[in-house]
C-alpha cells in the first residue's frame, strides 16, 4: 500500500499554493519554531558540540544496528515484553490484527506514532471493525478531518480554530464556540472515556534504550501515559532505527530533540517504560508488544543514504525549509513531509511513486544546517536526483536539453551558435522590462512564477570581441 495522497504531485502543489491561509499559518509557525529553537540553542551554549556528539551516537548506533536491535529485543523479553520484527508494512499490521482479534478488541486508543501512519494502521483496524482513536490533539483533529499529518510534530498545523470548531461541532451534534479552551476541553472530555474503555493502547517510540530494553516517549499532552498504562495491552510501533545504546546516549539526543523541535528545554512529559506492569507496580499494561518495523529502512543500510536513519524526527528541517513554507506537508503526498520526507520517502519506497520529491527543494542547505544530528539532507537530495537521472527517469525532453547543453559547453563554436539562436528565438518573447513571462515548452512552468531574463542584445563575448577590435565604449542592453 502506498503512503500517498492520490492526487498527482503538481496538482497537490497547485492546491497548496492557492491556499493563502495555509501559507500564512506555515509562515507564522515556522517563525515561532525557529525563534524558539534559536533561543533554546543559545541557552545550551555549545550547540555545535552537542550536535557533533549526537551525530556520533546516531552514526555508531546505525553502523551497529543489528547488535543493538538484538540487545534491545533480548532485554524487552527479559522484562516480560514480546518483540516482533516486521519486515514489511503488511507483516506489522497483520501482527496487530491477530492481536486485536485474540483480545476481541473493540476499541484501540493511540498516541502519536509516525510508524502507525506509515503503515495505515487505523484504516486496517477499521476494516476488521475495530475503532481506532487518536488521542494526540493534533492527530485527533486530522483524524476527524480524514487527512494525513502535515507536519511531523504539529500534524494539524494547517487547520485554524474555525475549521477545528466545525469538526468538533459535528461530533458534538451542536455548535461549539471558536474558543481554544472550550475546544480543548471538549476533546479532553471526548477522549477521557475512550482511554478508560480501550482494549489496546498503541504508542510510537521516540527512542528505544538497548541496554535496558526501555521505550521512551516524549509528549506535551500526557496522552502517551494514558495510552500506555490504562489499556490492558500496550503495543509499541517503532521504526527499527529508533535505538540508542545507553541512557547516557539518550541524554544527548533527548537534550536536542525538544529544543530542535519546538524550542522547549524538555517536553511536559518524558515517559520511560521498561516492560509491562510488574507485581508491585501501581499501574501499567498487563502485556507489552513491541513491533519493530523495517518497511524499507534496510534499503538505506550500506548506501549513500544510510545517515537518513540517524533522524530523530524533530521537524527542524521542515521549520526552515522555504519550499515547505509555501506548499505545506500534504503537497509532498507522503506521511513524512519536508526535507526529511523528500529524502526518506524515496529511500523507503523507491522512485516509482515518489520521483518528484527530490526536486521539491531549493537546495539552499537550510535543512542541513538546522539538523541536530547533522544529516546532509541537501547533499542526499542531489544524490537522489543523480540516481534518478542514472535510471533515465527524467522526461526525454529534459534529457535531450541536457545532452545539447553538454555538447554546447564542450565545443565553443556550438556554444556561440546556441547563444545566437537563443537570442533570436527568445528576445521577441520578452516583455518591456526585458523578462520572459510567457515561456515556451519546458520554460512555461518556470515563467509562471519567476522572471526569466531574456538574452542581452549583445552577449559578453560579442562585446569583448568588439572592444578588443575597436576599443570602443560598450553598448548597454
Ligand atoms: S532530518 Fe534532522 S532536522 Fe529533519 S527531522 Fe530528522 S533530525 Fe530533525
């Protein structure tokens, strides 16, 4: 099954560009997150040292992933939990469905989990008659709207109060005020009963500590604690790269995650779970199942893209990306939007459905600079483009254009001829200001949104030759 939104990429982008609310709210949110991150980074003092240390931890872990996964799984089982390695999305969901049937589950409550989005868990549970309810406020909103998350850490960033009030009013059966406190109160009231009556709780996993087999969750709403402790069965869905070797390593990456994400020193809740409830524990689930999901992650191991598995899902790259600012998360079509999604999605799923994503970037490098674990995102985007070209995936007209350009720069006579032809072909299309705004063929899409300068009446070469020969004054354009 695809991760995708069914519309073609260009239509998704068009839709987003024609939504002024979306663009304004993304601009505001990016500014808020960026400012928060900057202050939090300054408070940390030597941010670069922290980044270097975090990058080293992630690199070491992924280079020895088989060892640490084995250690983690052994420790989870020692603690009384059950571990299932799912190679594919299908295997992960089938395990969950088997468990739901075994427990005769009617209702499942979920805290935020990108892996469960990636594997379409809600949809698959609904198919067998199990109600799956999102308990993270942002996820709850987009579940009611039947949409995908549009940001890794703020899934409903594209919704305003009015839209949320409409969604909640439909559930309430009466008109609710467009007031943040009233709306939050309503959601809390709705969800509280669901927590108490759910048969299974599904959580994600921000980090899995190998040395003790513990799951660490960060949240600002406390819903993760209710999800993991109230239902009798707790299922953890984690990407296989979520591992950190030790608690000391966790300290480094956990110090960077909320600072990079929202500018917080620490989230309101940091929850660590080491196995299910023990004999004298006050609360906790009776069973803990950990589903470790590969789903294409192995494709990155041993390749130029291995370091994409270092990602700690902070969203900082989205918060600085000028492309994300204009098109938002849904335009990417994947549950992972922004620069991380533009790299991760084709790596996980191949180019067939995702060949446009590596091009959804200005290559300004802001993502790489913002990344707390120093993933060279913009280099990887270039590498992905190179791979696509190597596989001859670009349109034939583009390939022909580059072949001609290659020949032109190799042979000076051809280059000069090309310049002359461009001048005669393109200058008549230019407006009064000297820019092409109605380009032909492949230039059309470019000139819809940008100014393309028409070739000068006299090229630099022509001017230079004339100067050399006659020593005269250069002509203006
Ligand atoms: S790629 Fe880096 S900045 Fe982007 S989400 Fe992952 S860790 Fe954060």
